[in-house]
């Protein structure tokens, strides 16, 4: 069975920054077979540890790029670096998702297939609760990942 | 035009390789540094408000969310403060386990900073990614060291990030002797790797720069300080943790949302690895002392750029100490002692990887939190960072802007500033303008 690692990144107490965590928490309710789900709260470096040796990785993080809140960016990071505008150094974390992906690439531990979802946030101040547009985007991304994982595994 | 008449401003908008986001501004007028501002904002203020009305047992988990890099520090300072309020002391194997998990956090945090955040500065790399392209095996060693720390946190904390197994009075579950002994093997490797780390960083080129800091750290009668002690300084401060706010004042400054801490009547002070080391060299294990000597560190280091060597020595110590405690471990009778609430105020202070982290809580007889105060290490170091920058820039005014800006960022990274703890958003701005006047 193909091993897929799904990592949600974010800070649970920074409002929409928690979007990536919210996605993986939704996925936990029905984890597709062969899939490992990881919550990398505030430490995207965990992507590196958990994705080593995986066939495919899916990473979900909140972004703040000035776009419409709730916008979902889907990128393939397997072959090329992520755009800095979305996943660059403006992260609230020590390492941005983009940097961790590049670090894994430099060390030769990046899985062959890497899909990164960015969810544009509206509010990043201290506090709990997602903006409505972001909560809706979380549902869309979770459904998309579930559907694809089911397809990858094949009919049961 | 004489150089004395130039005015220029150095501003960094996004400080890379610090935890969080921050901004820095240095103004130079008439050939002198006229102003230095490190701008940070504070989430602890949010958490202090958020904690009011919560049950006293919840502070351990809630405050651990302030920082993804040092959750154990928050859990331990909160637990200590609550136990102090309730008049309970946690001892024996439970105390050892707390020290072991805290060693895990030091290893994880120091390995991250030494290898991935700080080392690139000294080797002329823009980032860890660039360093990894040329020196993959070294970066892998750093990541493996970090993983050894994460392993201890996962074993005792239930998971690596935001551990959930720590509680007021002890733990929810304690490991069996076998489980803990199994953790010793990766730690033995980590201790050797930490010795290699000291040798590696000791060879880095360091700017000739020393400051006459007042250094503040915990001091314990027999241990290198991690989970408890008295607060002492290099200028004679020697107080109980509960006296912290009698001697440390926090002031609002217009340019930052973070409060600036200062010793009453004296001013800036330094917390963190250099302070711990200077005040507790004699409490390091023989192996860590040997590593320090081999690296050419005296018993006191006042060059903040060499803090990377001190961190590496503390990596050796943390591995060594965790191994010592694992060796003597006998599981306690109960995973936690009972802590019945009572109306009181409690204080807790522990040595987070970046320096002392102070918590104070007032609770009522039912255990409801009435008031909370959290003073993280980075906000205590804020003024020392600004004073470093002022002197550092003053001596290097002839450098071109790019080089000066880069070195200012390095000077800030010396502190491993955790802006997500000390602040809400750290956006480091360094802007340099030259306005030539007639």
C-alpha cells in the first residue's frame, strides 16, 4: 500500500493560522487507509521527519499573501520550489513550509510527490476560531484530499 | 561633506531565522547611533487574559501553546507556580522525569538554533537550505540531534509538539523502566554528536565584541539550573523566585508592544545560555566542562556571537544529564501527587532554552485563576539586544549598508529570540537610508 503522509501546519491560537490543523483534524475522522496524518503545530520541521521515506506528502498551511480570504492555492512541490510569496519567510514559524521543503530536497529526503495546499487567511491575531470563508475552505481541502486518497488506494 | 553630518537609518523589515516575526530600526545621526528599536508584540498578554476564570490545572496546557519550540518550559513554569500556590512539592522520580523531558526540549531547541538558524551566519550561507546543499552530512547530524530531543519529549510528553502528558503534580502517565532505558541508546549517540558540535562551532570566526552584561539565571545548590533555583546575577542579585517582580520592572516603550524588562535601579540584563553558563559553570558535568575548555571558553563568556559555543556545551550537558537521570530511574508509586487548590498566589521560574521564564498566578479556593502574569525570556533580553546593536553599529559605521544590515541581523540571532513567545508578530525591519545634508 502506498504510504501517504498528510501534515497540517499552524498555530491553534492564532485564528486562521490554524487552517492547516483544522484540515488534518477533519481527516482524522476518517483516515484513508495507508495514510498517516500529522499535526505539526507551529513546527513545520516535523514535515521533514515524518515525510522521509514516504511515497507522497500532502502539506496544508495557512497563507497570508493579500489574496481573498478562503482562496485555496494548490501547488506541486515535487519538482520546483514553492513560490516565496505564499510559503516564504513571512511565516510565524522558525522555518516556513517552503524552506522545510527545500531543506528536504537538499538532503535528498523529499518524497517523489509533494502537494502543498495554502489556505488564504483573513485574521491572524491571537485567539481561537476560523473566519467563515476559511472554515469553508478547510472543508473543501479535506474533501479533496480524502477523494484523492481513496482513488489512490482503489476500490475496496 | 563630513561624515558627522550624515543621517542614516537602518531598518530590517523581515528578520529571517528567528522564531516569529519582528522589526528592527537603527538610526544614525551625526556619526553616532541615535536610536535603536527592536519592535515586537506580545501574545503572553492575550494568554494572561485568556487564563482568567480557567481552572488552575488548565494553565499547563494552555500556556504551552504560546510557543511551538519551548512548550515544556511553559508547562514547567506553570506547574511550578501552581504547586507553589497550593503548597505542594514534587520530588523524587517525578522531579527527575520533569528534568529529563526538559533536557529533551533543550536538545531539540539548541540543535535547531545551532545547526539551522545560527551556523549559516558564521559560514557565510544565506540559510540552512544553502548550508545543506554543501554540507549535507553536518545538517543531517543536527537534525538527528534535534530528533533525539524530540524523542524524549514524545516519550514523556505523549507527543513531540505541545506535549499533553504533563500536569500539575506530575504526569498523567509515567514510563516503565524499560521504556525509559530504551531512550538511552539514541542519547548516547547524541552526546557524542554534541561533543562534535562543540568542536565544530568552536572553529567559527567570531567578531571581536564583548559587553559588560548583568547576567541573570537560576542557581541551584547542586545542579546546573533547569527546573528550579534562586535567581542570581553577576552583580550580586540573589533572590527567591517569588521576589522576581520586586526586582524586575516591566516598562511599556512606544515602539514595541512587548514590555521591556529591567532590573530596578540598574537597567538591562541578559538571560539565556551565556548567563546560565557564567553563573553555573561549576555545576556543569565534568564532560560538559571538558568540552567548554577544549573549545577555549573561559568560565564566563561575554561575546554574544560565541553564544553558539555555549549552546553546544549545553547540548553536551543536556544529553549527559538526561542519561544520568535515566540510569537511576525507578518508577514512582503514582504518576502525580495530589494538588488540592487553595486561595493563594504562586510563582514559578524555570530555565527555558532562551533563559528564565517566570509565571505568577493567583487562584481562589475553588482553583479558579484570578490573575496571571507571564514574563518570557525574549522580552527580558529585548533591551540587551538593543544595547548590543547600538554599540555594534557604532563601531562599524564604515561598513556598507548591506554588510552592516546582515551583521545586525546576526547580532539579533545571537539571542535565538523567540518572538512568537515574546511577541505577537515579529517583523524585523532593517532599513538604511542615507540623507546627505548640505
